[in-house]
């Protein structure tokens, strides 16, 4: 298993800190497709999904984050 691209995750985290939720959602979704995300990244994906009205994805990401913690 290859860890997610650190640059991609750094960009996603920076977008979330700026509250650029659409960008964060796109980047975290891309990172998640490449490999399993850490619990904190899944939590961020859930928040980004929720704030961009991707509700099913938000619930899934938050359930996965809960299970990962």
C-alpha cells in the first residue's frame, strides 16, 4: 500500500484551513481514491463534503473517520 501523496494532502489541508471547501473536497476526494486516508483527513473530508452539500459523502467520510479513531 502506497501512502497518499503528501503534497496532495498538504494542499488539501491548506484549502481546508482557508475554508476553501470546494477545493478541499476535490483534493481530499482525489487523495482518498488513491489510498486510504488517515482519520484526521477523513474528518476534514467529511467537513468539506458537508459544507459543499455532498451529504452522502459527508456521512460516509465521518463514519469512516469515527471507525479509524
